[in-house]
C-alpha cells in the first residue's frame, strides 16, 4: 500500500514538489516557497491544520494569529482534523497500538492522549523545528473506548474477524492507537516513550510500537511500487479521509508479514498477475484476473476500473529479517463502509462473488482492527 502516503507524492517530494500535470499542487508542501500559498489559504479561514506545516517561528506566529481570529473550519466547513489524517507521508512512521487493563481509568487515559500535540512539541520544539524533525501525529480510539469517554460515533466501526480461502484477518484487541510521521526515526521513538509515560500508572495491559521506513523510494517489500493510485493532492485526500461533520476519520490498521520465500521464488509474471500491476513501473495489466489485488480493491477487473470507494493509504514497510517483515497497512476513510467493502472483497465475501485476493498468496495478516480518529475539537471535548 501507500508507502509514505503515496508513491506519486513521494515522487513529488524528490522532485522538489513539482506536481505532475495530472495533479493539483499540494497545499502542504514542505518547501518554504509553498508557504505563501498555504498562508493565503489559511488567512481565508482554512483552519489550524496548517500549523503543523511551518518551520519558521514567524510563520507559526502569523498562522496562529490568523486562526485565532477566524473560526477553525475549512472553506468547506469541515472541522479541523488531527495532523496525521490527510497530511503527506514522511520517511518514517510510528504505529503505537495500546491495549488497556480493564481496570484502567478511561477518562484519565483520554486526558493524557488529548495532550498528544503538546507531547509532539516536547519532542520537537515548535520554534526550532524543520522538515527533518517535525512530527505529524494523531490518536484514534476503539469503538468501546470512544464510547466510554463520551464519544458518539456517527457510524458503527466494529471490525469483524474475516476468513477467506487464502487466509484470515483476525480482529485484535486494542483501545488507543497513535500514528506519527517524521523524517527522524529517533524522534518517533522518543514520542512513543513520552506517550507511554503520560498514561496513568498500571493502565496499560499490552502495547506494540512499530517503526516503519521507506523502502527503495516507495516500494513495498514485495518489490511492487505502493501507492500508485493513492490520492496525492491535499483536497482529494481530505475528501476521501475525513467525515465532513466532525473532521474525524475511520482508520484501519493491519500488520502483514510477507512470505519472502514466495516473493523470492515465484516468477515476477505470476506475482504481477496477483497484484494486477507490473513490478518494475506499476503499469496496470489490461487483462487481469478478478482475483488480482487491484480488481478486488476496485470491485472489477476492467482496465482502469471505476473505483466505487477510495481510502487514503499511509502504509509503510517495517520489520526485521530475523523477526519477520512486511507491510503495516494503515488507511484513513470518511466512512467505515469503504474499508468494509475492501476487506470483504479480499476474503471472498464481496457482492461480486467468492473471489479471494491473490495478494494474500505472498503475505499473511496477523493483526488488525479499526479506530476512529476524532476531529481536533471533538477530541478536546472527550473525557
Ligand atoms: C500486505 C498487504 C498489501 C499489499 C502488499 C498491498 C499492495 C498494493 C499494491 C502493490 C497496489 C498497487 C499500486 C497502488 O495503487 O498502490 C495496491 C493497490 C491498492 N490497495 Fe493494497 N496492498 C495490501 C493490502 C491492502 C489492504 C488491506 C487494502 C484495503 C483495506 C488495500 C487497498 C488498496 C487499494 C484501494 C489500492 C488501489 C487500487 C486501485 O485503485 O487501483 N490494500 N496495493
């Protein structure tokens, strides 16, 4: 999936943010030349999302002034989202998956996680940060935890345990999830330490912290370019990822361990049939199997099949050779319907028949669930 949010995006970053002709120039460029565009948009009332994009102290001050005097809504009146939701990718990410003790005080836990942006600022001083050490982070909650702390989700986002002929997708426990992106991996390590230390003593039953990396300029460990069809421009990413009423986002996280033996021994042609794209340059295969990954995700095997659903993928490779390596899949969506459609189609439970996703021939899903990342204001009201 989408290493660094998008391979197209990744290409943009490497090309100094020159967007290909098909794309709209992103509003959240890292380069200083992008600042006037963003600032102009912000002054027009785009909201505090841009706060996380500036590196110069005076820019931050100007943005702060502009957002305190205007309502924190986007031009389309969508409340502000947390910084991880539709921002672009970075070279590394932290996926911190926390399971609480049943006796944990949920209100105290949520109080701590509401300070996530303060913890980010503690790790990287906002007046000194640059694109190498700035961190874009967000926190999400399981359905049960969200309700316990006074949240009311607009849609049910229960994650079902799915089984198909090519493998299972187990439903895993978890209450709180942190996603953070940064070009400096040690900052992410530090953030995980700070977050865990902030939680009430004795409240954590178990946790897993996974650190990811960009592999070969944006390829999955299978060698395929990941993120080709991922939305790259910020408006599309926001539209796809964000629930308009709240600024919140429904998020899937899945830990996949690749079968390197299969990847190294099967012919590229065979694997290309499984994915539906060429390994070298991601060209779409015109006549592809209905069981190919692309056909499963788009709901049909036509060439450039119209997509009934989209999500913003921000997945990245992770792992070690000894302990297992693969893809940490994370996708943001305005509705859980998009996620359910894709997962059902992968395990042969889709409307178009019992077709299982051939991608599961080269990788195994060992952990997964859904979260809701509340909008910034919604998050503030919890507890
Ligand atoms: C280890 C597991 C997975 C691997 C290695 C993988 C890899 C890929 C690759 C190589 C592509 C083609 C290039 C691209 O457009 O990005 C792709 C496309 C895509 N994948 Fe995955 N994927 C995995 C799991 C998933 C899951 C679990 C979902 C959804 C819940 C998903 C959703 C998508 C979507 C929506 C597309 C774009 C399809 C299109 O519009 O053409 N993938 N994936």
